[in-house]
C-alpha cells in the first residue's frame, strides 16, 4: 500500500502528476478537469484524504485491480460525490457533468456504475460525517443509474423504430441517406429526432421521466418525423393491413403508431401537442393545421388534429434546427451534473463501448450498447438483470431492416408498454371509489369505516405521488402524471381490497371484518403494494423501491405480509407484475426484513423473549409509525416534499406497535426493481410460492393483529409467534432453493445438501442473532464451508464464492461487506471496521457461535455434541425456544423454469408457451432453439427431435468455445457425467411443448 502511495503512476508521471497519490489527484483536478473552484476542490480533496486509506486497502478489488485504473476510479468517485453533495459550487463547475468527468478519467459509464455502489458502501460513514445522514438521498446514485439504463433502452428502441419506419435509400434516385454507419446514426433525420426527444425530456418530463411516459414522447417524435420526412424515405406501405389502421380509405397515423408500440392514443396526442409547442418555441417555426396545408407527405393519411411545419425537414433549415436544439440542450444541462444524453447518438462512443450493467465483471468491446443488452439477457446473470433478449429486425434482401410487425422477442420497453396497457384497459375503467360490494363490508364493521378508508387512501397516495409545490422544478405534465398515478393506484387498491374482504368473509363466515378493516398498518401495506405496482409498470426513475416504504411509514416486514395475498386476489395481474412482486418479496426476505428498524424485531421479542436483550442492545426495534395526520400535515406544509420525521403514533390500532419510515442505508442495485420483467430465472419465484401451504387461514387477521394478542386461529400461539413462524418458514424455503442451486453448481452430494440445509435451520432457530443486520446468503455461504470442513471435503471458500457469483441472486457486497458488531459481549475486546469480508466474518463470528451445531453434524456428532452442551448454553440464543422452526428433511422442490440440466454447460430446459413459439423459431434465432413437440421435420416423432437438439447445440461454431454434448459413441445426449440426467429430462419433457436453449 505504501508502494502505491510513493511510486508515481507511469501515465501520470508523463503528465507531471507527481510522485504521491495526493499529487496525482490534484493534477487530475486542475490539469485534466481544469477545476478552479476552490470550494469544490477543497471538499473533494478533503473527501479524498479521508478515504485514501480505503483505496489503498481495496486496490485489487477495484476494476481490473491495476494501480492506475484503481486511482482513476477513485478520483472519479470522489469528485462525483463531492460535486453532487456540495452545496456551494461555483458557476464554472456547474457545467461539470458525469460525461466530462469520465472522459478525463478514461472510464466507461457502465464500468463506473458497476463499481460505484462498492465505493459508497465503503465510504458511507465518511460521507455521513461530511455531508449529513441524508447524503444517500441527495446523491441520487440509484436514480442516476436507472436513468442511464432507461436511456440505453430508449436509444435502442428509437434506433430499431427509425430503421423500421425509414429506408436508408431514396426510393426515387437511390440516393443514400446521410448515414455514417450501419446503425443509421449519421442520418440528419435520426439526429434531429433524438435531439427533439431530449428537448421533451428536459422541458416536459422533468420529474416524470418514467419509461412509459418517455416512450410516448419517443413515439410522438416518430409521428413528427413521419409527417415531415419525405414519403420516399418511408420503409412501409400504407396498405399494410397488419401495421396500418385505416379510417375509411385513409391511414390513421397516430392509431397506427399506437398499434405498433402499444401506446395510448390520448396520451400520445397530449405528448405530440407538447412536442409541437417545443418546435414552435425553440425552433421558431410556425404551426399550421395539416388539413389546411395538404402537403404531399400526408396524401392518403388522416390529417384531423395533426400539425404541419413548413420546411421543417428541408436541407436549408434542418441543420439550423439541430443547432438550435443543441444550444437549447446545452443551456438546459449547464446547471445539471448528470449525463449528456447526446452520447447515445453514437453507440461506439468511448463512454458506452465496454463494461456491463450487471454485478458480474464482464469485459466487452465493439458495439457497446447492443452487446450490453445481449450479455445481460442470459439467464445465468443476476435476477436483477434489466435487459431482455434483443433480437435484430428481420432483414430484407436489400440488407435493410424489415417491418416493425415482424415477430420479435419482447424487450423491456415493449413489455412495459404492454403492462401499461393492462392498467389502461382493466384498472382505468374502474370507479375511483369503493364499489357497492366493498361498501357493504366497510359498513358492516362495528362502525362505518368508508370515510376513513377513502381519506387514508387519498393522504397516503398523495405522499407517494406528491404534486409539485412552489419553487420545485416541475411542469404541468409532472402534476398531471402524479394525479394519474394516484388514481390508478387507488382503483387497484379498492379492487384488491374487495377481493380480499370476500375471501376473508368466506373463511370466517361473517361480513364483519372490523379487526382487519380498521387496522392502519394493513391498509398502508395494501396502498404501498398498489402504488409499487403502478410505479413498476411505468418504470420510474425518481421513485425507486423502497420509496413506498419510506413515504407510507411501514417496514419491509409489514409489506412482506400482504404480497402473497395481493397476488392471489388479483387474478388479472400480468405475469410481469407477478414476477416483480415475487422478486420484491425475495428481496425483503433475504435482507431488508433483517435490517435495523424492522417491525419484525417487535414481533420477535414477543415470540422469542430470550432475544429481547440482544435486540434492545443493538437498537433494532422499530419506532412508532408516523400518524396519518402527521403525513397530511407534511403534505400541506411542503406541497409534496416530505420529511416524515415528526409526530408518531404512540398507540396504534388494536394496540399495534408502529414502525417509522425506513431509511435506506445501503446502495442497492437499481436494476432489481423495475427493469427485470423478462428475466426467465424469476419463474423460480413463482414456483417457490407453490411451497407455501402451511399457514393459510385466516392469515391476514393474525398477521396484522397486536403481537401479544392470541392467534384467532387457535393453537395457543400469540399473533407474534404465528407471524414469526410464517416468516421463518418462508426464509427456510427460500434458503432451500438457493442451497439446492449451489449444490448443483458445485456438484456436491445430496448428503451435503441435507447437512447444509439442516445447519441453516438450526442456526435460524438456535442462533437467530447471526441473521441480525445481515443477508441470508452470508449465512448460507458460511454453512457450505463449515459443512465442507467437518465432512473433510476439499472445497475452498474461493471455490464457493466463485460459484456463488454465477447464482442469479448474487450481489458482490454479500461476500465483500458483512456486518460485524465488535461490541458484543463475547468479542473479547477485539475491534475493527463495522463491515468485513465473509472469511473474516466466518472466522471471527460464525464459527464461535455455530461450532456446537457443526459438531452435531459430524460423524458421531450426537455423542460429541453432548460434550459441547455447556458451550451451547452460553450462546445468547440458548436452546430452541418457541417460534423456532423444527429441522426437517430437504423439501421436494418443484421444477424451476428454466431448469439447468447440466452442471458443466449452460443448457436450460423450460416449458414453451405457444405465444412465444413464432419468436423463438424466427429466422434470426432459430439456430439457437430446438422445440420438443413442434417437430423439426414433418410427421416426425417428438422423441426423435432429441437428435436434432444435439445437432443444433453442436452445429453452430460461431461461438468462441464449442459445447460438445455427444459422447464418442455418437448416440445419447451427454455432458460430463450428466448425460443420463439430461437425456432423461428431455425425454420426460417430450410429451409437452418445451424449448432447449443454449446460453452463450
């Protein structure tokens, strides 16, 4: 470490960087970035000085591990944080945006964001001391990252749509459009369209930069281009009955675009009006009704309501129009420190070329944006992967893109638009008040609670979707957007609440549901769940999870109680939203429920009194939940800017213990929330729900009752014990899925799987404190290594971590940053950082606590375990108390989809829905798929297709590494000792339609 501090970087030495790391940082600021603002430079230098030791300690873990690159990353992180968090920034530095910073540091945006959250975890305490406890919200790193992901998706959507609608060859004289490369990015029309879209984002979508709204903006730009670009450049025929919606004998342009891109015609017309106003205001063009102009472009097109600008696309004015849009954008971003969104006009920009948006360290080159999409679509990536499989448009014989109605795999943008269509068609027509059936339940309580339910929904949804107040940088469009989202969430809330009341009524055989319908926490959870689904559908940038928890005053444990019921009682919920809720529940269970301030601890001290002292010592209990009146007061005072910190509920409904808003203390991957609709690995979450069967009725009453109250279901348990039992059972089942995945990946025996599973259950029941403020995967990884040691397996922690990285839920911070409480009574005076790597945690914390339980699993462990009885008693958790799960054999897990059928090769088998058949066997992708049930040859038995599957898996030699599954005898389908399993699996699946997909 001292060597890095004293030896100059070769690159920096040539530039006069200096011999010390401090001198090189000063040189970077003054010479590379030309910073001369003393305030920013002083704050950045101060932050760098306090964090320098962390850089030196983690040198090899940053980027590729080279000293020069690690320095450049750290310089960029420090300046980015100081720039975003500093209050007094000079006017020159107002123009310093992220792109300028990364160009100077020679880093790509994707690599920067990939490493940024590790930096924030390490320097979080330093940032708190320098900038206050609210630094994370002010930094807005998650929002910035999500914005970049959305722009990546939108730029590809725009590229495909432009190539789909416009030909690059003049149909009259074969004159080539002005394009610089195959992507068409050199086209002036293309550039004008993107710049106009950015103007919409700056002037219209200031706060509501969600994916659905921006897609409407993008389609409105396409409409303007179709109206004004000469018709000879069109790549479609107005007589195309599949694509074009006809109104009489003329084509309805806007209806046709809505048909192509699943947009709302009403919203599209509103957005188009805003875009036309921008052209008038910024470009100083005079609008005219298209019906009065009758330009040649609009022959045979319905012109009602369309606006036409004379000479907008003429060569004489197009260049000046783009210059005006450029100047307008420059002026708008001068006071911003985010992305210069014009970089997406060039896929080969150095800021976009390499890197990965996922947590895995993947190096790429070439067409950066497309490669990112291709890479992240693999099911072997994390479930938080935001980008679905990309399919290139079908090519015509002339080499240009085909029509937009050709069958293509769904993208995140098209999936979001389809899900938004569900909101418009199913939820929007509903009344924004309780239905007659729901009113009957509300009026059947001990007192009529209809007014309370309506008032609460209005206040909570106003808190989640606030309208802008004086001085806020918002537009009328932003306020309209917030109001529309509130209405959608309210209608969905009333609809699901009615279904739940009907189900509870049938279970209890009564209509009086007072205990449930008067429970404040239950209603807030329902409202939060409804709002989260609306936010997930629109894929917002500024309100990422756990925003709904913070603004409603509930905790992760509270929300986890309603997710399963919410899914079960809304039958029309699209599969993508079901996946979102299931992945959200998994995220809550794996870590968020165990965080400080979780209401789970309020139930745990009742269910397991032996843990009360430790929970109190660590300050884990949830504080009282903010009252509804306090939330309403803050809405009125701040006009939407909430600071939920005052006036808590002292005594809640039914004696309920209230919880505060949850403060997010960890930089979370923003790709989990809203950008993972099409990740096939998430089907395992749907399958996991099939395991939930024990605690069913009447679960809602007991889940939200006072923890000390007897369970109405009987059995002598308190409601706290029932809630903890249900929670622990979910944890165990989630652990079973993850343990099974690791066992298959590590190719371990079933006996090892049983031992790891048994040890995990014992720790959860008898050493519960090990889970406090930690991630369950941290315990699972330690269980694997502990069982390997007592079983005398040659399995290293390095191998465990290496294979864990390939698991779909992997996040590097799980094994890089494990919480440690050095002040615990048994730490014998040791001190150190609050977060350590997982090996340090294993040696210092895990083994001393779990050793007696591990000994019991060793051969002859039952006899040896008796000698450690006294040691076990000294553990704070003591013997297995009530509300602890009994150890049970490993459960029978349902087949996951997609199922990995080879531990050595990335081959997956999954049921094939008929709706996706055409997409999978299209010309551009059929070389990667073999469909069992849809024969590869006419009249051929599906079982004979197994040979064809082998041929397809082995026939494509374009990949770098060929996968060989045929053995030397050439008969069966095999792969490193798993041939029988693979062949048997495929044979079993041959009776129904299935797909076998090779992941590259």
